[in-house]
C-alpha cells in the first residue's frame, strides 16, 4: 500500500522542504518506500478557505478514493486545518474509510492495528484542534491590532498607491514630488474654469499624462481625484495621507464642482449667469420677455415670504459688467507684463511637452505602419480591404500628430519672438490701449463670458432708496482684485490723491432708463462704458389703445 504526505505552508516565506523531509523520514520509519509515497505540498490559508476550497485536502481525497493508500502523514494538526469544523470533518472521513492518520508533532496515531479509533489519540486530536483554532484567533487579533496601529502612524499597510504619493524606505506614506505636481496642476486647471472635465482630460493627454487611458477614463480619474479628501489630508478610511492640496484650493474646487453641477445647460448661456446674487441667496436668471435679470425663485410658490433684490435690464448690467471686466483685464496685463517672460517660458515648456508626446505617438504609429506594409506585401497576412482599413486609420493618426507638432512649433516660435522683442513700457501701454479699444465694443459671447467670469466673482443689485422710479439701482460688482484695490485706495489717500479714488470703488449708481452708470451718488462722475443692446424686450408695452381695450373688456 501507499501513503500520502500532507504538507502545507501559509506564506511564500515558509518552506516546504523541512516539513517534507521530516515526513519522508517518518514514512520510512513506518516501512514505506519512496516509490510508495505521494507528497501533496500546497501554499494556502488554513483559516480563510473552506474544506471544499482547499486544493491539498481535495487532492488527498482524490488519491484516497483510488483505494491504493492506507495512511496519511501530517507534520502537525494545524497543517491539516486550523478550524475545528474542517478538522473533525477530515477525522470522520478518514475513520469511515479506515485510513490511518499519523501526526508528527505531537505524535498521534489515530487508528489501532485493528482499524478501530484510538480514543486517547482522538482526545488529543480534539484538544489540539481546539488549540489550533484558538491560536489562529489570537493571531488574527494581533494582526488586526498591529495593522490598526500601523494605519494610525501613517504607515503603508498594502493596497493601491494613490497618485501623488509614494512609500518611504521605512514604510510610511510620503508625498511624491513628481506626481504631486500633476495633482496640483489638475486642481489649478480645473479651478481656472477654462476646462470641462472632458477638455481637461484631452489637455492632459496632449501633454503626455495618462498615456494608457482613454479620454473617458481620464475624465473618471480626474473626477475621482478632485473630490477625494485624502489630498486635503482628511482621513476617510484606514490610511492617513499627507496633505497635498491646501484648504483654500480645495474649497475653490468644491465650489467650482458645485457650480458646474447646478449650472443650467442653456444652449446660449448668458454673460452674467450665475454671477448675480439675490438677497435671498439664489442666483439671477434671464427673463427674455422683459429683457431683465431677475431672481430665479422670485415667483416660486415654495419660496414665499422671502425678500428679493430688484430686477435689472440685461443690456445695462452686461455693459457695465463688461466695462469692469475689461478694466480688470487691463490692470492684470500691466501688472503681469514684467512676468511675461516667465509666463512665456512656462508655456513653451508645456508646448515642448506636447511635442514630445506627439512625436512618440508619431514614431510608434509609423513603425506600426511599416509593419503593416511588410505583413501585407511580404507575408500576405491581410486581405486588401483589411489592409486599407488599417492603413487609413494609421494615416489619419500620422496626419493629426504632424499637424499638432507644426501647430505647437509655430506657437513656440511666436513666444520666443515675444521674449526676444525689445518692448518699451510706452509701447506696451499703447498695445494694451489698442486691445482695449478693440474689445470695449464687445466680441463673441464665449470670449466675453470667459473674461467676465475670470475677473468678476459676484454682483449684487439693490434699489436706490429715495429715488421716485424703479429705473435707479445700486450695483455692487466684486472682483478678484478687490483686496489689491483696498490697498491702492489707502496708498492714494496717503499721497493726497483722493480725487481718483472713486474709480477703484466697487459700487455703481445706475439709471437703466437713461442707460447711464455713475461712480458717485451725486452723479458727478459718469462711467465711460459702452452701452450694447444685445437683447430687446419681447413683452410689449401697454399703449393707450390697449389700456382702453382692457377697460372695455372688463366693463362687458
């Protein structure tokens, strides 16, 4: 007859060899020859897997069913299993079939010579089965405590490594300087408002990031990254990550996500939605019938009892806001002219990054095209139709990437000329004034909206108390430069230049009937804005004849 050696280890660090050698010696002691010994050596958990999931036990049963084996050797009881339920199931299986079980440590011989169970051996088996399960429970508890302690200390305890982080040599989470730059770049680009998630994904791929992902998958990756609080240093699960994104940037991103989620998807978005805020907290929407901006919940039955800010003519408020936005742009361009060289150099670096990525795609595509030609013309591995289909796809990719490279190289050349040009301050001011003169009458709606939303943060409308008609309004326009303006006002006061301070104020006095806006309440300083009539009122005014007709209807 033959025997089985049941050898099991739980981890790669443990070795079969020592167990197997000692069990071979034990089998030889009981008279078995090498040719009659079958060794089943496995690496599997004795606590996580059920009996039917254990390859070693299933293989043992397969061999025993052949009736060629009469004995099973194991190094210790825990090598069979660490759960009592499985151990007792194996015990019953072996005793029912009359198979001897011999354990080396402690020495247990389950059956007597007459194939009946040895009650003493059964008692020891039961005791050690209980000990094996208790030991495993204690070990799991120790592992759990150690893992929890590691998490609390900020140690890496397994799992996927998030973008922006790495594991230090001593096993702790650490900010990865290279990939964390990409994380900050994604937040900054999204907050700028110039990119949707899809556009941001395309831009990042054009720079060579996320090479192995499609734009759709990059979009999902970015969306998950932008709302993942671990980058703010907030613990959401077991791991504790160092902070990459500061609280101010995180809050701006949150507001931008909220704004993008709730913003109405109009086919032609208006210039100032949703910048104008009502006193009730809601944003303004456009009433095309009256050609006004008004609170979007003003006529809602649910929002009864709230106090609302007054409506304002679309053309008037948009003309004033466009004037303010251009002043901010003008100021920004003057202030940043000294930093233009650094700005151009950074843009050149980005374009070079895009060129390198496009060249990589171009080279790999041209190599695939060469392989395709060889496979078709030399080896005949494709039909003509399939070859033409694949060739067309590769030609399209080559054409697109060559076009991208030419476009990027042209942009770099223009920027290098700007850097090398000797532009005086007066030339720069003249250039800015020409740009302002071109833009002041307006441009396409998309460009106007981008500029306006870049500089203006909030607009508030109030009635002008004391005025007899509703044409008079007080308008407050908040911009990103408000803090700098306050500092300038203080500087002008110290220099005795009080006469020009009014141009830096954020409140305007507006007469929508005469299409005028003033910096001061006594209307001494008129704002030199260009009034542009973009939308006309669709609701007709009541004429004298209409009023008489209404009265006649009421009488009848």
